[in-house]
DNA sequence: GTGGTCTAGACCACG
DNA sequence: GTGGTCTAGACCACT
C-alpha cells in the first residue's frame, strides 16, 4: 500500500503524510477507516516506529486522522472535505509556478497543452 | 538590488541563487555583466561571506556565472539560454501539481482560468 | 444512562469514572444503589470488560463504590459527601486557571460575568 | 530560566511549551528575542535534545516561534497577541470547571472570593 | 555553532 | 495489541 523512498530528499515522515493524504483524496482510505498501526507500518516499510509516529502526529494535528491510544488511528470525519479545501488553497502556488515558467520563455500554449494532457490522463483512468 | 529574508525557511544561499537567476532571466543581469562582489554583498545584506560564497559556487556549478580570479564574477555566456532550458524542465513539476489539484476536485476550468490570469498580468506589464 | 466516546482522548475508563461521579453528585445514583454490573455495562457500551473493571477498581479505590463479591457493586456510604470534599479541592485548580486567563489579558469583569452566567443557568434549571 | 519536573505526569515537552508561552505572555520573552538553543537547553535541563526539539516544533507550529535552521529560534511577530487570543478561547473551559464545582456544592460566594483573591495577587505584584 | 531528521530501543498507559 | 513519550546518539544542511 505505502511506498517510501529512503533516498529521497523529502523526509520519510513527509512522504508518509503525503501518501495518506492521497489515499484519503482518492478514496482508498475512507472516513472512519482504520489506518495501519505504527508498528505494522514500521515493519512493512522498514522504517523506525518513531518516524511513522511523527507522520501520524502530523496527520492528527491537521485533523485528518484521529489517534486513539490503545486502539489505533482512524481517518477523521470530513477528512476528505477539509483536505480538498486546504489543497484548493494551493491555486496561488500554481500561479507563481506558471509565472516562473512564463519568465523562462515558456509559451501560454505549452502550458495549456500541459493542462490538457493531465486532464486527458484523468479521463483515461475513468474509462 | 538583492532582497533576502533571513527568517525564511528557504536557505539564504538559495534565495540568492534564485534572485540571480531571476535577474538573468529578466535581463537585469546580462551576459558578461559583473556580479557584485562577495564582500560588498556581504556588507549590503548583512549576510556571512561564506553564505554568499556558497551561492556563487552554486551558480558557478550551474554554469551561470564564471569567476575570474582577481577580477570578480561575471554572468556567463549563454547563461540566459541555458537557464531557460533548465527551467523548462519544470514543466513536469507543473504537471504533478496540476494532477494534485485535480485530485482535490479542482476543475479544469478553474485551472485554465488561473493560466489565463497569469498571462493576462504579463501582457499588462508589457503595455 | 452511560455515554462514552471511544474516539475521545480521555481514556474510556476515566470517562466512566467521571460519569459515575457525576451521577452520585446529581443524585441519579444514591448511596446504597446498585451500580450496573461489569458484564451488562460491557454489553451496553460495547466496551471491553477489562476497561469497565478498571473504572470500578478506581471508584472502589476512591471509596465511592464498594464491591460485594457475588452480589455486585454499590454506591458507598457517604460517597456524595466525600466526593464534594474532594471536588472542593479543585478550587486551587480554578485559581490557577483564572491566573492564566488574567495573564492573557482577560479582565476581572469578564471572569465575573462568566461566573454569573453559570450560576444563572443553574437557577434556571431549578425553576 | 526554565524549570521542568521530570516526575510530572504532563510530558516534559509540554511543560516546555507552557513555559515558553508563559514567558511570552509575561514579556520575559519579547517578539524577535532569541530562544535558547536546543542544545543549550538540553544541557541546562538534562533533557534529551529530541524532547526540546519536539517542544520547539510545537511552538513553531503554533506560530509562536520561528525556527531558522542554522541560526536559532526566535519569538515570532505577534506571538503575544495571538497567544492572548487563543487563551481567551479558554473562557468556556472556565465555565465548565465552575459548573463542576457548583455541582459539588461550592457556593457562588466561594467562587467569587476565589476570583477576588487571584486579582488581589495581581495587584500586589504590580505595586 | 544552529535546527531538522532519523534510528534503535525503552517505558508507560490503555484496551 | 495500540499510541505516546523519552533517551541516546547519529547524520545532514545551513550559518
């Protein structure tokens, strides 16, 4: 289920956070579902339990999962919804990235075709 | 000319690199131009000379400036061109960001309007 | 009668203890009354019997209930009285909380109005 | 400056967070001030650097300090103000505590005198 | 020197 | 079994 790259520059715990977010967004993890335990993930990924814990703490802090000591971690109510709202806030991040590309001489057409390409993939998946 | 934010999360030396790149891209720094010296920048920005040096080393490594011992640093030949090529490589970064937004339920229309907005700003500037 | 929230951060056994205390204080449970059995509560609340047992042990330790082997648990003599005494010990907890609020710039008036509000509610109930 | 009690039930890192908050609120730590380094605090308090780090991460997350890798941690802009706002949100916590005491038979007068006492102390300090 | 990340391994409270 | 906290000690990037 999870795949982490220990050689990556982005911290392992951050990779975990991102993947859980992705799973929630795609519906692989639904609200109320139990998230794999710290120890099982630690074994499965050969990652120290503390690192898993850190990722889970962060997800808890963001209100995406709810950690219940002695029972496990569960995907929070409205996790998906709140995730969609927060991600949407990154639209300005997109703007700045486009601005940078424009500065580098990338034409509007190239960027538009890039958008089309991505949404083309999406449709393909849904077939 | 330069503006750095010591409280920012992005390393000071990286901020310097980014700004030099931007200056090259916008033409504020043209090929052959002399880049301010390590010492003068250090004074001006109240930044440790080592940090400035690190930024210059990085720019040198990327082939954007070239150091001439005893004379200073100069914007390299074809700096702008090579910069445009490398930045263009970020198109895949754009794709992944768009993919994320799509996953979060942002519609194609919203993204397209975002692209239009940015290029609208660009045109305005050129008026 | 009992309501527990398994997702809550406060341990289930503690929630149980608090609720029994509240029932004693409000008179819902009077001295000598039989407390529901571990097994029935376990069924009713879908909570592990061990957890119920732990709560009862704690209540026993505090002298609020007494277990009669083979017969069940009963609210102890003077349970209400001793509870009132121990709760009164929380007055110092109140002081420290008020001190914190004062430090945060909350005025004496605001706190007094808060006190009035609570006692206003109480009177309303007794009407 | 800092005092932690390793025997306390409240985690060491939480004690640290609380103390820093208190220092900010009382003005012992002003905005822009440098907070002692992770390592120096670790030595001074005989607490593992990781534990200090955890406290600082939490404070950073709350926007009360700003961690700058390689430079140190600094009290954030508006730290005091935002702290006052968030603490004020605890007024409802005060209400519930008062409600509990009322339930235990504590009279309104006793609580009012408690409030008076605390604010009496405050005035004394300011003399 | 600084903070940030990670591992290894321990103990605790809870269920 | 679960998550939460802590220690000890390491490495990294940055100043």
